[in-house]
């Protein structure tokens, strides 16, 4: 089965964190790009979850197991500690039950990999200073039609993890596909977290 | 493109006689039996491109194509099966079979019992989904199919696909379980029993031996079908199609047919009672009620599915309340817990349980995508 030769840089970042031959759950898996790549290159056994039936169809075509479901309702289809990695890529900011999904991820899996657009990125701050809500490549919506309802910055996510006794194993911040080390909460547009229980 | 471009065309049924006794789940043994079946497409040299279509309560072996040029009705899943259709006969050798106990040519209650020269009637044993699967496996042997590329079914047919994957793990590469359930709920069994009571209490049923009396329990069959039909449609779908429409436009203040829905149900009931065998109806509903592959594993469906090696596709329809999405999710959950490959789609549809026979676009796309993948596996 043909898998994409290269991944979008942010998905590649996630893929780099995945252990070969591990069990992976990708929440909001879209067309299955990440899982198809992981199956081909890291021989993982994986399931994706997506709300959109058309994405399920595309996953099926790409030989990716996909379960149609609503993440807001939790992960009832999955048993405790079934997975090594549970991925939530650029979706947490669009969820109502933000805290619940994070806990659900760590119920069904050993490690949660969460990515989100960093609201603290300087370009966002600059647009706010100019008097408008931020619109960018990572956040391409107007305030009135955005699905993104729970914005956060690095410190906010750290605080949510701390509140729930979760351990941040690793954090990477990127802008335009490049890693940012200096002043990440100001200079980073995308945040990547590896989180485990305590 | 002519309108026949994606039809399997003119087809005919075949028969296979099996004289190896078949031990049944109920404890009796069927000494010999016949199965009537149809095939479409060509079996490849490796025998690896065969697909079995399992039918539901009132289905049969005539799945696609027509018996003659002027045959008005095509097979019951003609929209799904044919050249260029989701179950593509350019790639697959497709087999449809009438199950044991049926009334479309396979040995059943209305067949002649060779031991007595009389119709089996009330003496025909109750058969179960595992019994059907065993009989189908013997047909597969006969056809030279060592392993099905896919076993596919909706409703009671989906139960057979699931049972196949459990009972013959080496003989099923893919199982497509559509609008089905891992076992019936109390409500579902209740509907079946009302239908059975309608038939059994019809004086023309004669305890199941009505053939000799020259009668048919039409009233019972008609009621059973009317009840069943209500449960196969959704409230919205029925409302959309019939609403409160009256045949004559005004109330008559009597008990004759007035609302279009009454007319429709009676028509469906009448039509059904003309061709369907009452004993077969009883038997099929019992097969549904008894289906519970987890029963042999202390009720643990995950344990039951552990032996399966197939990849699975499970699909349900949002407005199906007879076999609701929640029931399909039970199957999916158990498959995931058993570590099996499975995809699941919950198709938006107003067609209720009948949606598995319809052509809602995401459903057709899903079937096409999955089976194209199977075709690649077979060709590889």
C-alpha cells in the first residue's frame, strides 16, 4: 500500500516521537496521512478517530483503520491503556471538553502527544495590539467563524497538566517547520507536548 | 454508456446437493440438503478473489442481475454488485446463496423431506447462524474457494460475516458487518416474537403443516411483515414519504384504508404473504434471536473474536433503530479490544435499517474504498 513519502513538518515532528512497532491512536486523524506514514515506516499498529465520514472513507482507501466518532463524547470504544501513543494534533483548541479529552487520552494510552497553535506567538500578540483577533496560517479563521474556542499559550497548557498531575516529558516549539529554542512562547507558532501520567 | 454497463446481466441459479450429514446446533442432524446459489464474475486461478454475500431475514441467493431481458426486478443488492460497482465483478467472483431453511430453493420447511415424501413443515429443525456458516463453508469447498477475500452481509447477513470470521479464521480475509449487532436486544427479540405469534396464531398455520391442508397463513405473515417493515424504516423517513397523507383527501370515519402509510404497509404485507414461507419466517427470526457468538466464551465477545484473523469493516446508519449504531459500536469496541484491524463508519441516512440496501453516497463510497483495497490485496 502506498504511503506518503514525506509528511507535513508538524506531523513529521509527531512521527519522530513514535516508537517503532508501537500501538498508536490518532484522534482527529483526518485522511490518515500520519498513520499511513507510521504504518509504512515504523510498522505501528494503529487506529484513527475522525468525526467526518468522508475522512473515514479516505482512511479506508489508504489502508488505515479509522473509527468514526465524536471526541467530545470521550473514547468509550477504547479500553484502558490500550495504546503506547495517543495523538491529538491541532484539535484541542477546537474542543469543548478540553480537559476531559486530555484525561481520556491518558486513560487509553501511556503517552499523549498534543499539538496546538500557540496563542502567545508574537504575530498573534501584534495583531491583538493592532486591535484585531489574530488570523494566520496556523489559525486561518475570523473570530466569527473559527472552530477554535479554547485558545492557550505554553504556560496555560503547562498549568492544565500540572493541575491534573500530568508530567510533561518533552516540549518542542516550532515556527514555519523550524524548531524554536529561544523565547518559545513569543517566537513559536506551534507547540508539541509529550505528556504522561505523573 | 448503456444503462446495462454496470449490471452483471442475465444470470441463472445453480444447485448443489450435499449428502454429508450436517449436525445442527439444535442437536439434530440434517442427513442431506440442497443449496441454491448464484455466482457472478470469474474465480481467479489462485481462488483468492471470491466474495460471499450473506442475506438477511427475507433475502436469498438472487443478489444481482436479472433472469431474463424482461425481468422487472433485479437481484436484491444489484445497486452494490456488478461491473464497476462497489463490489466489482470485474475483480471479484461473487457468490450469493439461499440459506438452509429458506424458501427460495434451498432445503427448508417447504421442501420435500426425502424420508417421508411430504413437505418438512413443522418437522424442519431450527437452524442457527453457525449452522448456516458451516453449510456455506461446504459450498465454498465445492466452489474451490479455500479463503474468501471477503464475507459481506447486512443485518442478519452481518451476523453471518462475523460468525465466519470467528468459526473459520483461516478462511476469511475481510469481514464486512453492516447494520448488524453482536446479539439481539430484548426489544429486538420482542419484535420477533410478536411477528412469530402473528403467524403461529393464524388458524391457517395448522401448527406449521399447512402445506398438506392447502392453506397459507396469509394473515399472520402479512402482520409479521407489516410490523417488521415499520421497524426497518425510520420515523423521519416514514414521515417524509407518507406523512399524514390521505388516499382520498378527507377522513371517512371508518376502518378501511385511509392514510397512505396504511395502504403502503398493507400492500407490502400482501405482497410478502404471496411468496414467503411462514415456517421460514419463524426460523429466520429464531436464528436472529439465538445469535450470540460470545455465549460460548462466557459472554465475552472479545474472547470470541480473539481467534479471528480477518480485517473488519463495520458500518451503521444514524436512523436505524432496529440495529442501532450503538449495537455496531459494541462490535467495534470488542474488535479493538481484541486487537483486530477494523474501520467503522456511522452513515448519515434517513432510511432506517433498510439503509444497508440503499445508495446513500458516503455508504457507497465507503464500500467502494474498502473493496478496492481488497481487490489490491487479491491482485498483489
